């Protein structure tokens, strides 16, 4: 029976070690998800704890139990901290250190004075709490990747429950000093669940990482790297094919004589100007709206749920805010202007693409009229395009 238990312990140690290597490899290939690294450190501590615990099962003694206790409780604390790190970011080490300290303070003195039975009860109870707590963290984050996260919640809670069972059997046994490792049905069940749970949690952690990477790539594909605004593709994903009614407008902006800014001050100066303009757009954005960089120095704003005339006022606010900016970069100073074109949907609805094209036409009217101004698209042009149906702002 003892041999069986030790074989299971060995299997647990080997599966934990393999998992540790896999997680480390995954983290190393793209060092973004640092909760994986925290899991690697946790597993490292747990594997070391399992090895020392197997010495304890072979020849008893308080020293190996105390060391195994310290290693395993630190490992489980780090697993819990990894889940907090996954959910809310930040460094996990402070929390891991704090939890480890509490666990050591609660159980270690009992083991050291020979109350190993009580120490093991505390160890099992604390592990159950840490694992169920870990499950709760993933539960709270379940929206991000429902499949893998719900799987992880179940596995952590079932593993936690199996530690609680071990504690229950030891409590029922009623001995505060054992003098030997506990071997009973709950311990065997616990180790079996841990082997299965460890493998499952490992593969789900990898799935979670892949899920995050895919979401990150999707986000990158939709975001303009320079300004952080959504890009043309994302704007069309959101509004393409939709019909805009009279309370929705599209405003298109184009920075005036931007090429000459690049020529006079350099491309990186131009980049900074683009970022500043993006800030001005965001500052004027309405709650139900979107701001995108269409490309180059062209931007679009969709304003929804607004009263007539509001879009034009917003466009002019952006224009004036930008014109009033004293742009100073690396000691170089300039003022810069922008032109805008506004087009509003119609009561019976008009395709987004049409409204955008009309706004674009109005923008070129603004350029023709001398720049640093906003022009409104004529509704008549959407029915019969006419080159001289221009309406001034
Ligand atoms: P207009 O007033 O008629 O709009 O004149 P413009 O010079 O702004 O227009 P034009 O389209 O000739 O120039 C746009 C310039 O924007 C050309 C291109 O080099 C520059 N540009 C496009 N993308 C970027 C970018 O990401 N960064 C920088 N710095 N410049 C860019
Ligand atoms: Mg321009
Ligand atoms: Mg342009």
C-alpha cells in the first residue's frame, strides 16, 4: 500500500515537472503572459515539496515534513497569486510571499513541536482554501475565455475539495501526533485527483494562453499602432453595411499641409503631431461614437445619438482645439490646422459607406475653400452628385 502511494507520488512529481517544462517553454517563446512564469515557479516549489514529502513517506521524521510543508505551501500560495495576476495584472510576488508567510505561521510551529497530525490538518485545510480561492479568481475572469476558465474553476475546486477530504479524515482520526505519514482512502483519492487535475490545469493554462494571444492579435489587427485609435478595418467592421439615420453623422478630418510638416521637421515629428491630434479627437468624442485613423493623416469620427447640428459643432471644436495647440516637440514649435467634412444620415437610413463618401467630399470642399474649416455635405449630393452643390459651415 505504501509502495502504491509512493508510486502515485512519483507520478504526481513527474507530471508536475513535465508541466513545468511545458509552461516554461510556452512563456519563453513569447514573454507576455507572465502568469505562466508564476505557475512555473509554483510548480518548481511543489515538485521540490513532493520530492521531500516522498522522503517523509519513506522514513518519517519531522524535518522532511517541515521542509515539504514550507515548499508546498509556498507553491500553492504562488498558484493562488498567479490567478490574481491573471485576473488583474501586476506583480504576484508580494501576494505569494504574504500567503506563504501566513501558511508557514499557522502550520510550521505545530509540526516543529511534534504535532504533525495537527500540522497536516492545517496543511490540507490551507491548501483547500488556496485552491478554491484560485478557482474563484478564474471564475471572476471567466468572461475572457469561458471554456478554458470554467474548466480550470472545476479542476481547482475539485482538487481543493480532495484536500478538504484529507483534512476531514485526519480530524475524524483525532490524533494530533501521527509520527508517520497518513495513508488512507482520502490521501489516495487526493493524489489521483491531483495527477488528473494537474494535467488538466496544465493543458487548460496553455489553451488560455493561446486564447489570450489570439485576442491580442485580433486587437492588434484592429488598432492603429501609432495613435492607439481603431483603424479603418475596425471602423468598417463596426459600421460597414449599417444604415445611419438622421441622429448619426460621420466626420472626416485631414491635417492641413501635413507633408510640409514632415519635410520641415522630420517624419518622427509628424508622428507626434498625429498622436496629438488623436488626443484632441478623443477629447471631443461623444459617448455613443467611434474615432478611427483611416490612414496617413486622415481620421474619421462617427457620432451617434446626437441632435441636429451637434456633429458640426463637434467637428469645429476638434478643429479649434487642434489649431489652438502650441505644438512643441524637441524644442521645435509649430501650429497646425485641420480640415473637416461632416455628413449626417437621413431619417429613412443611409448606408455608412455613402455617408462616409459624402463626408469625404465635404472635406475636399473644405480644402478647396482654403483649409482650417469644416464643411457640411449636401444631402442633395447623395441623390445626384453635383460638383457645385457646396454648403459652407
Ligand atoms: P493637404 O492640406 O492637402 O491635406 O496637404 P497634405 O500635405 O496634408 O496632404 P498629402 O496627402 O499630400 O500629404 C500627406 C502626407 O502624410 C504624405 C505622407 O508622407 C504623410 N504621412 C502618411 N502617413 C504618415 C505617418 O504615419 N507618419 C508621418 N509622419 N507622415 C505620414
Ligand atoms: Mg493633409
Ligand atoms: Mg490626406
